[in-house]
C-alpha cells in the first residue's frame, strides 16, 4: 500500500467509493469524476504504479475483469460501445499512479474524453453503482 495513493486508501477502506465488483485481486468502482455515467475503474489490490511496475499476471487479471465490466456496462446502460483505456505515466494522461483500467460507456457523437473535472452527483453515483453491481454479479466470471 502506498499511503498517498487514493486507490490504496479506497482499498483499505480509508476513503469512500461506489463499489461495482470485487475479486481476490481487483476491485471495480465508479470514477467519482466520470467521463460518462457508468465510468468504472478496475484497480489491482496490490499497489503497482503503472504497467511498467505491474506483473503480467496482475495486468491479465485486470484485463479479464474488464470483459465482465464492459459487458455489464453495455447491457445495463444500452450504450453504443464501451471504451477500455489504460494510461501509463503523466505524459500519457495517468493522474492516479496506481495500475488501473477505465471502462467508459460511449455513444455515437460523444466527445472522446477519459477524465472529467466535474464530480458526479453522489446519489446518481450510488444508484449507478447498484445497477452495475447487480448486473455484474448476475454474469459469470472466474476469479
């Protein structure tokens, strides 16, 4: 755990989140600054700074969970597509230096953005997290 890392604080229950899914190795929750409603983050439970620090196994587990979350987001939100993004280093747009993947619902005509500066409404985030959690847990994935 990295003391200054917000994702490590979330994993240690020292910071709140809107949980969607959890395995032994990953935790998925809503981005509180969503690029679109339903924007999820999949994080490793072990702290890795980025893809250059993470193990191939950890990267594979995040990728594996991303398929489940992408299906849950697409089915629950009936969006036209789902963007899967993974950024490494500040120059690439990484803002939290803990290995993670973005799963972002997309619709025709949406501007391509990964980060937002506007926080989501807490009540809407809570309701969305519950919808996606129910959808994700109704699907099958091996962890």
